[in-house]
C-alpha cells in the first residue's frame, strides 16, 4: 500500500512538472474586505497549476504595509485529475482609514504574464463586525483597548517632531536638539534611539529620554522626549533631518466569529467552545515601524570680521574668567602654578587657554587641561628666571558672545609676586700635590682628563662560566615567551572581537543568558511575577538576538519561525520559544493567572532552550 501511495505521489508530481504555462492561473484573495485600523489583514496569492513560483515582491500598497509570512503548497488527485498549487501568504497592516484598492498584481512566469483582479478593502476606525457576529463570554473578556482606534489616520496617532533651539546660528555655536515621539492610545514597544544622518552638523549622544503626557492639537499624547546638543561645522543653508526612529507596533489579529449551534446554549458548552486558552502569541503581532520627522531648515552664519579682537581663538558662548596663582612668594627658578578657569555657557570644545600678555622673565610650560560640564580649567606652570620679576603679566581671554552677537574680551590684572634671589651653591676647590698634577697633565695629553678610582675589586667569577648555562636564564626566557604568546593571542582575539561583530555577539550571548537566569531564579524565589516575566522576556530576546546576530527589536513570531527553518532548529524547541513569548505577552494583561508551578516550568523551559542552542553548531 505504501509503495502504491508513493508511486501515485511521484506520478502526480511528474504530471505537475509537465504542466504548461497556459494552465497556470493566479488568484488573489483576502480573509475579509473590511478591517479596523490596528488589525492585521491576510492576503493570499495562489498560483494554480504549479509549485515552482517564488514569492512575488509586493511593493507598499496605498494605505497598507505588507509583510511576507511564507508559502503553502497543495497537491490533490480527484477522479484521476491531478492539481497542484502554491499560495504565498502576506500580512497587510492598515496605516489609515478609507477605501483602498489592492492590486491588480502581475507576475511573469515561463514567458507569460499572469494578472490578477483588484480587490477593494475598507479600513474603518473601529473593529469590524456584523450584526450576526456573536461574542462568547471568553471573547468578551479578551477584548483589548488596542482595538479601539478612533483616529482618522495612523500617522496622527504616532509621529515624530524634530526641533532645534535656534533656526539661525553661528558656526560652532552649541544649540539644543529635541526629538519627541507622540503616541496616542497605541501599543508600542522596542523603541530605539533616534538617528539623524548629516555631514553638516556634529551631534552629541542622546541623553536618557524623558516620558510624560502632553496635549497637542487638542489631543492628549504620551510623549517620549530625546534631547542632545549639536553645532554646525561649516556655514551655509542646510536642512537638518529627517530624524528616524524604529519601534514595533503591537496589533491584534482579527478572529473569525464562531457560529453557535442551537445545542450550545448551556454555559459549559459556550465556555469550552470559546478558545479561552488559545495561543496569546498568535492573537497579537508586533510589526516593525520606522517613523520619520520633517526636515528642519537651519541657517549657519560665519563669525563676523568686524570687531574681531587680536588673539581670538574661536571661543563661542557667554563665559566668565577666574584666575589664581600659588605660591606668590618664591625664589628664582622655583615654579608657580597659574590656574585659569573659564565657566559659563557655550561650546567648551572651542575654548583654548587664555594668553599671557607677555612672557618676559618667565619660563612658561604648556598648560594641563581639565573639562567639566560647565567649566574648563587650565593649570600652567611659570618659572621666574630672576628676582627682578615683580608680577605675573596681564591675562586676556576673548570670545564671541552668541547672545549679544558681539566680541568680548575678559582681562585679569597682573598678579603681584615676590621673587627672592636663589641661594648660591658653594664650591670648594682642593689643590692637588705637584706630582699628581704632573701625572694628570700627562694623562690629559693621552686624551683622558678623569681618573676613576675603584675601592674594591668586586665579586670574582670563574672564567669560562656563561650566563646561558644557568637555570635562571632559561626560566626567564621561557617565562618571557609565555608572556609574549599570551599578549599576542589576546591582541588577536581583541582584534577579532572588534572586526567581527557577529563573533563578538555570539560570545556574549551565553554570558548574558547566565546573568539573566540567575536574576530570574532570584525573582522566582521571591514570588515577583511581573518582574519575573519582564526578565524572562528580556533574557530570551537578547539571547536570540546575540546568538544569531539580529536586532533585539526584530525578534518576533515571524522572525523566529523563519530562523527555525533556516537554522534547522528542532520543532519542540521552536514550540517552547513561542510558548515563552506567548506567556510573557499574556502576563502583561493577566499576571495573576500563573501558578508557581507554571512559573517553574517556564524557567525550566528557558534553560532547556539555551542549553540546546549552545550545544548545536548553528
């Protein structure tokens, strides 16, 4: 019987391979024609008569964002007639409300172009449903605020605003930069720091963001504010931005209404027919979303030439100068430490050391520089060369005041000091006997003017004994070689970690996992359920991201399944991973339903997943 079935299947596949292009048909369907903003729509491209067509590239449709899920094949034999097909499945995420047309789609295969019909889809602001749709008690309990989207456009519900402290600045002038993310009643997670690509401005690293609520256009938004400082590196007219920010939008899959039988009126039948314990991971999906702000025009002005003081070094801002010197009473040749502090507001990178009006009578060394958040300190050593020096010369510091738009010069008056004469070193001359003077004179004629005296012969060594014949010499050589080899291997490893980011993340993965498991075990003993699930979700997501060199924000159900197919991960391990993600998502809404035993099983499953992946050469 098995042989007959195998032969039939092979024969069917053979007939399928002989199918002509004229027999291939393209059919496009959707799971529904009405969808709510925030839900996911399934699009199927079915090719009847072949299984050798790869997934068509679907560009972004008007009002939707498309994501490819995977293929599905089918072969059937009915009354001796063999049919085969392949279906490429996509998910469409609506971006705004309205009525849109999907398609028509065209695909070229075997020299022929297949064209599908267009499909009309209506996107509404509230969840779709009909009068005949009935929700069971379990479904009513599972309704989520994520479905209640009332805005006209998705872009009005989540967007970026880029703003700068000034639109007209001077070259190298520090100005604040602010990027705000506005979110109105949407599920968003895995928010990354914004990025701005520019060659005209120098932008510092963003500080830790602030989170608050703000009313904008009469609507209350949750706001995440990112701030930093920036300055222009060349004059001219420029456009700053756009700022880009990546995050994951959490949407809920539409569930088909279940038709109830007249015999299902009792409570227990309704309860068990409704899938209360359905996979939470399958009902909510996280879709990557990249937001862009508008560009910001900025004019960068060069510094004016009029009124530019002599010795100006390019400092911009509004500053004050404080000067002190210690000690004030010294001997000629002794050092004096001159401390010059510049504080205020501005670009401290453009500040150079204030200048002495004159250096006469001093030996001056280069200053040591220390920079804090709102001040820059210069410590310079001065050495008076004679007792005639009466004061430290006047000190000047010039800068361009960006508030008054004028040059300013700060001056510190000369600092009086008292310099005493250095002590003279007394030298005693000893006259040598006449005979010794004659001998020394003779030696000088031979080219030697110093005679070295040795009070003792030193330590005697046996003639013929060499250093390399000692045990200590060879121990030192071996020890030196071991140190050299260790340093060489360490440098090779560090260079590989720096050059190969994938290798570095692969090594970091188990260390991060062990740290996370230790913390999870502690939270499990303490009974902190919410913190337990947060740490479990963070640990497994970061481990998978580091293990397979993926961005942490991109670890979703789709990427996990695609990764499992590509890396040949065992199906039971994949099921455990999906189950942990599902439990973590469920815990955000109902953490109290998990028993201590269930938490222990989740913890044990996490360790088994990591142990399996570490043992496999993937």
